[in-house]
C-alpha cells in the first residue's frame, strides 16, 4: 500500500472553474495528492483539492512561499503543475486602458511563468538540483484566443495566448534535460462556461461544446505517464474549431 509520500502530487493554479475541479477529482481518483493555488477572492472548490491556498499568482514571493509550505507538508515536490489562464476577452483595443492590458498579461503570462518556475525549482531543490524522474507542466488556455475574430475584443487575450505558446516551446527545450515536460491545452467552448457567439459555436465541427470532464481528461493525459514522450506541444481540445 502506498504511503502519502509515495503518491504523486499535482498543483493546480488559477480559477479554471469546473474544469479544474474535474481535473482535481480525476487525479485524486487515480491516487494523486492535489493542491489548488487560487487568486485571492476566487471561489474555492469544496471537494476537489486536499489543500487550497489563496495568493497573488503574479507575486513571485507569495508563490515561492506557498510551494515551500506545500512541499514541507507533503515531504516531496509535486510531479505535475497545471495553470489555468482563462480570462475575459476584455475591452476593445482602441479603448483598452494600460492597466487593463497589463492585468490580462499579468493574469495569464506573468502568473503562468512565475507559478511553473517556482514549482520546477522546488522539484529540482528536493532532488539536489538534478533531473527529476518525470515532471510535467501544462498551461491551459482558450482556443478562441488563438484566432483573430471580428467582433470579439481579444487583443489582450490573443497577445497572452501567443506569449504562452512561445513560452511552452522555449521551456520544453530548456527544461527537457531536467526531465520536465512542458505542454499546453487549448480549450474550446465548454458547457456552462461564458457563452460564445453563435457563429463561432456553429464552426465547431463536432457540433457541441465540451464537457468539463473532456477538457480535464486532455489535461490529465499530458501530466500522466501516457504522454511521457510528449513535450513542447499545444493540444487543441476544441472539437475541431482551430482546424476550420
């Protein structure tokens, strides 16, 4: 029988809503310990994570302290990190304020990088700075932000999405020698999520929105040993939207 320290650990960051909760539940069912780092004031899940920590994900000191406290309790570093970067598409670019633009970039790119950097540092610290056995990092973003779409104010979200795509590729190259894989899930329309314009939903070849469990399963694939030779990719779980 496995002890607590034998169980792999997953840390989820960001809101993520039902998808994050589904991922946490799936991982726990398969023997993982799960912690959730959420922005201050965000709704906490009542059941999906064993530990829930409120913090400013764009503040490196707070993120590093949260990881240090978590690993002290777990007696081991996490094996997987998943960051949810869903953000509102915001205001039309011609009227967007500087603070609004910066908030989107901080909430998606800055927070994502600082979270995974702190987590991977902790993986390496607890292994004496050497390579980890099989570490995994997954960014979860919005497939719709990967397209320039008339009528949708997505300049900030589009820039952040492009930044995350570049970050995935670069970190995969830099962290591969340490045994850490870095990938991304581009999620399409999700049941119960913010409604999408009808013309966009009609462009989804599968003809429907995803369930939260379907997006969570894509995330779980990328943190699991089933994807042990997959790194540097953006997996579109979007019903075929980006293929149109």
